[in-house]
C-alpha cells in the first residue's frame, strides 16, 4: 500500500467558469483546460468543492494513464467580443 503522505505533490491551478444554473439556482462549473471536466453545485461553495474534486480525479486519471497534466490556459486571451452584422428581413 502506498503512503500518500510520502508521495511527491505538485499544486496545479486551473481557470474555472462558474455558470449560473437558472433551473436549480446553483452553478455549473467548466474547466476549459480539461476537456469534458464539468460539474455543478447548488451553491457557489458547493460548486467550488465539486470542481476541486473533479479536477483532482481528472488529473489523477491522466497520470495513471501515463499522460501529462495540461497547463492552464490564459482564458482572458480567448475571451473577446466579436461584432457580427446580421441582416434582418422584415416579416411577411
């Protein structure tokens, strides 16, 4: 059995999107750097806790499979508004 206290640890930080869930009143949490890593919680605190657990499980699975944990993306780089002109046709 492996003693978790003696294992080497690294702290990772990931950008998370907390999206209000209008149906439940809670939050859906997405982690852009980890495709498919999505969770939710009925409060911000619960959603944050669930996000930590989801990220931990996701990263542990990557490591167990011999894959590297991706670096977080600077989400601000991707967050830009784009203007799109739309031609509206009058209703008949």
